[in-house]
């Protein structure tokens, strides 16, 4: 029997390896597919929407949420779950969360939870947001967390020249006013020293 050449030996080894890989791929294909559970809570969209509307009504009437409702709303920000679940929920129910964040931001009892959720949700490069998300919270009395949001995500917000210009215009207008406009009394309030300092620091974001 003639001896195989080195090239023929190499070809046989390659054929054998190809057959083994084909068998392995077939075994893998026949394995039952593992479906990762969707850990975003069931019924979350409806709850976020309903409680966003609830807060809107209270805000328009100048009323406060009950302690029971506050606890219910805090749970909707999913702060006891993983970051991945919170982000999936935010992306999936973006418009509902946008409303809840906005109104929760205006209540002292809910402000911290709204900020924590929103600040984290904005971190990924593909995180959705709209001009509405930021411009609306500019309408509240300035808090430290407003500066934090604008400074932490400056590159995201200011990458659109028009949007950055809108924020700057709002801040400059506020600095020319004695305080926030009260639509119920149709008169200006008065900025506290701390609020004025926050506005000045936000203004500096546009100069750096």
C-alpha cells in the first residue's frame, strides 16, 4: 500500500475535523433552546401610566400624594431590582416613565426616587430621551439633582445644538427673573440663594 503524502494526511485530518464540527453543531442545534425569563414585572406599563396620571391630577390641584401612594410609586422605579431590569422597563415603557418621572420630580416625597431611576437610565449610549424629558423638569424650582442630571449627561443632551440652546435660554431667562412664575397666582416667586447658585452653576456648563 502506497504511503500517503503529507498533503493527503493533512487533507484527511481536515476532513475529520470538519465532520466532528458538523456533528457537534448538529448536537447543539438539537438541544432545547433556553429562553431567558423576562423579569420586567407583568402589568408594569398600566401601573406606571395610571400613577403618572394620578400625580398629574394632584400637581394641577396643588395637592400631595398619600404615603401609601408614594410607596407604590417608589416601587415602580424598580430600585430593588437589577440595573438591567430597570433599563429594560425604561426603554420598553419610555413614554409612561417619562410622565411618571416628570411629575414625581416635583414632589419632595418622590423626587429622590425619580432622580435615581432617571440618572441611571440615561447612562447607556442608546438610552432614549426626548427634549420634553429635560425641558419639563427645568420648569420646577431648581434642585441639586437638576444640576447633577445636566452635568452627568451633558454630552448626551448638548450633542444637539438646538436642544442645548433651549436649555441655555431657559436658564438665562430664569436668572433674569426674581423667581419662578406661579401660574396659580400669576406672579413671580423668589429664588432662594441656593436655587440661584444652582442656576449659575448650570449656566457655567455652557461655558466649559
